């Protein structure tokens, strides 16, 4: 049985945000929601000091690529459904 890792990179835009504090509150809520719903690792990995932009990294490990794809889609749905966040770019890599 082989281990498969899905690595997702989400470039996000926060159009209504006017400070780093506001961005971090929204992002914390979003990250906590994903962590609570799925057993994934998720964190802001780039653009930490920009108040209207952020890059979030997600890592999921399984022995089933189909399961990884399904969980990845659900994580995408949570992020894109958030009313204060716009997804600019999304990339998944499987290792």
C-alpha cells in the first residue's frame, strides 16, 4: 500500500479587509473551520504581511488518491463559500 500526499496552494484575496488584524481574524476563522471539519494540515504560508492577500497551504495524507481528491474538493468548497474571501488561484500537487 502506497502513501499519497495532496498539497494544495490557495491564493486568496480579502476585498473588504482594511487591516492585518481583520485579515487574520477572517483567516483564523476559515482555517479553524477547515481543521475542525477535516483531518488536514492548513496554514497561511505566504503573503503574511499583506492585508488583502494571503496564501494558504493544505496537506492531506492517505493511501487513496480518490479520497484525497474528494476531501480536497470539500476544502475548496469551504474556502470559496466564505463570503469575505475570493480565490484567485488554486493548485493541487500529488506526491
